[in-house]
């Protein structure tokens, strides 16, 4: 008895019979963490943030805006 490794259908026809995979839904991006400025500042007007061995200053202005400087 001989065994043949030939497909029962031509490759093109076999591909046509396969169901297309469902398009995967993209995962929803996670919302970034939210910090409240009063929780960061407390009673201070300026705080320091260390990032990659650099110190940044986050300051509240008299108009209630925030300024980040290096």
C-alpha cells in the first residue's frame, strides 16, 4: 500500500473553502491614571517631580494654571 502526501484538493481551492478569520477587535485603550492637583500640591504652590534622574518643577500660577519646567 502506497501513501501519497498530496492534498485531496488543489491549494487554491482548499483556501477558498476556509472561513476567513474574524477581524479581531482592537482592545480599548486604558484611561490614564488621573491625579487631582490638590492631592499633589496640598498647601504648596510648587512641587518637584523626579523623572529619569532629572528634576522638574510643577507650579501653580496666580491664574490657576500649571507650568512644568525643567
